[in-house]
């Protein structure tokens, strides 16, 4: 049977084969992961429809695929496994590929992540198959000393993934250069950010917030909060999501979007939380944040973070959104101007918390301070509204009871 690429949404024209998790001739169990297809927004996984053999691969890694295009041939049925494997043996180009079928996908992935040649590892699985545990055991063994090279040579760069071939060149001075193609996600992010700056009248306003009240609250109730909410930790982001939601209620223009010559005022609050991954920036969306408690927000953010790290975010996880929060502080950023996520008209930037000398009640004291930044589309939002929106968030963070009392 044909293995086809999934049906892409209207917003996605095509994709590219990121990684095959099995080789031609492999027996694959039902629902086992066959291939990752990378699109402009997410990585879509294609699974085996039933037990059988991956007869041949039509679309190699790095090739472009269209919606529902045939990417491989598959022979269903466990009974046909041996016969089909024999028939594709002639197509296997090298002994290395022949050995490849005796390592589990998890073992190959772990070995690749640690730059380990697993061909010499003794397999303990069925029929001598190399398992993930075999690779893990090999990684724990001390590495044998490598012989010294005869002459020093420039180190060859390592490709980050099979889908990103590396081209190596040398400058006139003999220095190594590495050229890799952008991932689809990175290219898509680049286009959207440039479009945001070209198509919006973007301005940024700043303020600072005293984080002492929130930090005191977290320290006082952290243990009790975790006990009451199944070990969910109380973080800073949930307070900012709740504060932003309450501020959006007071300033509907910041929660709106521009569609041509129309202004669309949203009667709901879907806040995107920017997450940085190895593949690029993604913005999963928390839905109906006005109906979520702090624990629910923390749980959803943690789930999105795990899915983003594993490349498991779905298109529906990132669709829509009326406002975005970006936390550059986790990387040590002191101040920045976040870029709008079109068609949204506002994005809040959080930054690093540092002890600074401030004046409180006429006295100089040391407090943990954070700079906040609000980038906004001046076509829709006036400076007065932007400043008042940020001041409202500042007030709620510095006096968390205002969030509960909606003051």
C-alpha cells in the first residue's frame, strides 16, 4: 500500500521530509513512528497503519512533499515480512544500511545524539537487536584513547540533523565555514517577523515592576500549593498571564486585531506564550485564560513546554491567539523590544529579575526589579492606552490581591 503525506491545512502549502525512523526493509509494528514531516509551523508525524514492512522510500530526507503525496511503499501483514525483506535486500546500498535494521529507532536516536558509532555494540535484544539500553550502557563505558592524527586538519562540522546537509567551504585565509539551510520553521518565523515590522506601526513602551510581593507569596504558599495541586509548582508566568488577562478586559484594543480596514474585537482571551526550541520560536496558545486558575495555567504551560521540546506541538496548539507574552528573562535579558505576532496588536516582554536600589516611602531600599516591555501596533492602540495597560499589569503584580478582586 502507499504511505502518503498527511492532509495539510489550507495555511500550509507543502512540507519536507525531516527524518525517516526506519529504513527500507524494516519490519514495522502498527502505530510505530515512520517519518517526521516538517512544515512551516510544526513537525507532523506519520505512523505505520498496521504491522508490515516498509518496502521502499519514495521521498528521501530533505525532499519536498505535497499534501497527500506518496512518500513510501508499505507491505502490510507480519507473514509477508521475511519475503518482503528479502526482496528489498538488493536495494540496500551498503553493509552499513544492512546493519541499520538491527538497531531499534530509540537506540539509533540515542547514539546519534551522543555521536556514538553503534555498529560495534553487542545487541541484547531479540535476534541480537541493539536496544536503547545497550547504547546507554556503551555510553557509560570509558572511551578508548584516540590515536593522534598524523597532521592537524580542520574539524569537519557535524550536521544538526539528517534533514540539514552541511556544506563546508574555506575562506581565503583557510578558515572553516559552515552553510546549512534554514529549517522551514525558522524560515517561516523570519518572514513573519519581517512582515510584522514592515506592516505594523510598532512602538514599545517600558515600565518596571517590583517582584517582591510575588516572590514572598510564592515562598509562603509554594509547599501548600503543590500539595493541593498535584505537585504543580507556582511560577511567575501564571501571575503575568492572569494580570495580562485582567488588563486586556480593561483595554479591548490591545486584545483586538486588524483585518484589512476592519478592527476585530475579540470577546475571549487566548494568550500565546513564546517558547524557544532548537528548531526556532513557537507560540502555543492558552485558551480562555479568564476561566483558568493559576494551577491550570502552570499545568498547561508545562505541558506545552514538554511538547515543544519533543517536537510534538500540533497545529491547533498554536492556532489563533489574541495576545502574546515572551519571557526573555529566563535567558538573562535585561531589556528588549518584543516583535508583534501578526495579526495581534500587542505583545508583553518579561525580563530578568535583578536586585536594584529603589525609593520606597522616601527611603532607598533594595528590591528585586523586572523591566516590562509592551510592543503595540500604533495604528490601533494609542500611547495613552499602551502606557495604562502596562501600568495596570504593574499594579496587579505588585499587589496580587488586585488580580483576585479584579481591581
